[in-house]
C-alpha cells in the first residue's frame, strides 16, 4: 500500500486554511483555456463573502474571465511567502466553482461593498459594464503548512453557511459604528479597519490584512457590540 504524505486534518489545519483565504488580498487563479485546453494562470484581486467564500472582480475582456464563462471550475492559490525559502511558508490551493453574481441583486450589493471595503481603488472601475463579480464556492483544498505539513481540506470547512444566514440582521447594523468603537483606543497605531461580519473582523497594516476570528458566529446586533467593545484595545499584531 502506498504511504500517504497527508497528515490527519485537525482543527489547527482547518483554522489555518480559513485564514489563508480570508487574509489574502489577491490570488493566483488557474483556469482551463477554452481554445487550447491548456491550464492558464493569472492574478486576481480577492475579497471574501460573509461566509468566507472568495470573491473576485474580473473584466470580460480578460482571457481568464472567458475561460471561467466556458468552464466554471477554477483553482486559486493563496498564502504570502515571507523571508527565506518561499516553499517553507503556508499556502492553500482551493478548488472552486465560480458563480456569476447578477447585477442589481442583493448578493451583488453585498459583495460589491465587501470588495470595495478591501480594495478602495476598485471604485473607479467596479461598475464598468464589462466588469463582473464572481463568487468562488469552495469544493476542496490542499493545504501545505510548510515542509512535511500537507493536509486535505474539505470545501465545507472553509466557509461558514451559518454566517451567511446571519446576514439578515447584520446588513441593518452600522458597520461604521463598529469600526469607531474598535479603533477608538488604537487610533495611534498603524492599523486601519477593513471590514467586519458575523464570523470575524478584518484589519490592515500597510499591505497586510489580518483577520481576527470570533469564537462563534454572531447572531444579533447586541452580541456584536459586546464583542467589539471587548476587543477594543486588543487588536492582534500583523
């Protein structure tokens, strides 16, 4: 019997996989080129939906967009290499089905705002008629946490459907209010508030995004205020 190189997937591996998706400002994307059948790689800006599913904004003029329209199976690679050997640092390959988000829909409104919260310069072109938002729905993933640390991750472990279902109460909340509370005690630090949702909060320092995951999915506005107040002054270092 052939010996597997995969480690047993545990909560630590799943948590790392979830973080590698949520903290990535961009990703390498692999698609199948329609005319040739060759694998085609490109780079896309990345945001996440409220449940953690990746989202991309792409132009219909690009080759990779036409490839997605012909075959919605895509893979993305996330994980920033640091100093030293780039293969010694964690990265995640996530296989997804890309789903076009219809303009004017509630999903489009939500993802458009999520994308702009992370990529403010995209405001200049996000509403161009040839640009579209796609939600990438994870099917499975391969996590490499460094040498000798390979894991198979199920797509359902990357997303949190219960967070998306919580959007009903969350969309009526005041995100700016949460940001003001959170940053009130850290205004002299190098952190900026990026976004918040029922499963966590996002910060930025220079180019880096940090995601602080809540202990549980928040189910109401009062609970969110309590968590935000408790976290004020305890922002994690990037």
